[in-house]
């Protein structure tokens, strides 16, 4: 069975995708910007 947490590159890839999603969201909806949103990919990785 595939263990998601045994593959570090999978988590790094998920964190990069999350970062791109957050940056896109922050550019589309600038009034919803918060400083802690940029820390979410760090917690994923």
C-alpha cells in the first residue's frame, strides 16, 4: 500500500502546488491577503 508520508518529493510537490494556489488566490482577491497564508506550504512540507 502507498504511504503518502514516505515520499518526501510528493509532499514537496504538494507544497509547491499549494504555494501556487495561494499566490493565485492572493492576486485575484487582494482584500483577503493575510501574512499567515504564505506559511501554509511550510506546514505541508
